[in-house]
């Protein structure tokens, strides 16, 4: 079993993903930023850096490797939780197409912006002002899977909600295709990049020079 947890930076993806994984006896948490930025020793490019072709390819590579790891763990009896910033149809379709393991579930954490800002204030690394514009993209997206307004919830309560609505999170081929066809935000993603929407998709670049860069 594989579940992908998404939300804008600061929504609580990593915290919720880790807590969710702890609910199962054999489980793995794959954090997209760590796979993309801690594994590469030299030559790392953050999303949006020039040349964009290379930074885009590294983003695709990060997600392909995440999918390979997820399938490998799942194939050996582990339940896998992935967290990544997926706010556009093409990003979800990339994961669905790359992952072999079924069922595949998708959960979008959608606290209101005021709550995200309050939570960000308590973080060591502040990302709210840089990434708050992504909330509008998230609100426009009609996606398959499960969306939860976590504004009034603790992380533990969010995990309880996910598990109580577990079947709603299942994504299959038909639901992705239908959502992409009906979603006006699908055209906003770059045509040749199946992994990214119109903005940089990583939290860990908040202190980097290219943190405010935009793709497309």
C-alpha cells in the first residue's frame, strides 16, 4: 500500500506523514525533499535554477527515485507514506503512472492560510511568505482522492481523519483521467514537464537564492 500526502509548504505534510506511518507495524516514510536534496553530494540543482532544463530533470529524477523506493518497500511488505508538494493534475498523474503498487491513495491537506501562517511561525525554517501563493492553485484544483481541511485539527486528529476516510483516498486510472480532463488548472502546468506546475515545488529551498523562482 502506498499513500501520497500533499499540501502547500507549511501545511504539515511531513509531520502527518510520519505520524501516519507510525500507526502500522511495518512502515516507511519517504520525504520528497530529503530524497531530492540530501542524496546528491555534488551537482544538486534546486527547482527553478538555471539551466531550467537540468533543474526540471532533477525534479523528475527525484520523483522517479521516490516511486522506485516506494514500490521496492511495498513489494517487501511495508506500508509506504510519501510526502511531496503535488498541487496540479500532472504531478499526481506522474506518481500514478510511475508507481506499480496498488491501491494508490492521495490525501491533500488543506488548512486555511491563517492556520498555515500560525504554524509556520513555530517552525525553525519559515516558508509561509514564499509559498503562500500556492494556496490559490490548490483551491482551484478538483482532484481525485481525499481533501481535508486540517485548520482546527492537531496532527494526530488529522491522522485519525485520514484513517476513518481511508477508502475515499483511493485513486485509480479512471478518476485521474476524469479529473485532469475536467480541471482548468491542468493547462497551467508546463506541457513537457509531467511533474511540476507553474511554481517551484520544494520547501527546503526557502533559504536558497532560487527559492522564489517560478517555472514557466
